[in-house]
C-alpha cells in the first residue's frame, strides 16, 4: 500500500488533505491536457497580445470551493470580453473517470503555489451529480458567485 504524504505546507494550523505519490503522478500526467492553455507553470500561455487562459497560481476558482473548480473543469468557462483568446473548453469527456478528475483537481490545488486541500474521487462523484444539469460554458461571474456561498 502506498504511503500518504502532504504535498502542501500546514496552513492556518490545519494540514491539507494528503495524496499518495501515485495520485500526484496521475494528476500531473492528466494536467497535460490543461497545460496546452495554462502552461507547465500554471501561469497561462501567452498567445500574441492575449493569454490562452488564466493563471492557476493563486486562483480563487482553484483554491476556493472544490465543487466550483470541478464545475469549471467539467463544463468549461464562457468567453467574456477580450482578456483570453478562447473560452475554456468543457473537459467532462476528457475527465470522465472520477479518479482521474480528482487527481488533476488535487494536483492543481496543490501546485503552482496553491495550498488547497486535495479532492477525493468520492467528492468528484458528488460534484458530477451536483452539476449534471448545468449547461456550460459557465460565466466567470457565476463561478465567483458560487464561490461566495
């Protein structure tokens, strides 16, 4: 059985949820899909004068309510204004397996300077049920509002 370890520092006196080395490796491998727009460092890829995607480092969506982060990944993010080159594509089909989605969410929540808790496959299953009727892509304002609840 794999030993579990913390990937993030203790925050406000509470340890973040831990993941195994295998789960971290799976999340890092799954992040390859995200890397095309968010870059290997999570800061976003520049495309001319615009960015392909927002930085994941310190992101309120990434570090906030994990169900909202799952919603963004599953359903995508609507393009509004001209900040980013394209909308975020819905990745529900790419992350159809709860274990794989949990691994990539955890990897991002614990990488690029982020210190949020890991996400379990059981939580992902609940998030899928929670958002099953949601039509995407989701407006950024809605993600912000959901994170305030």
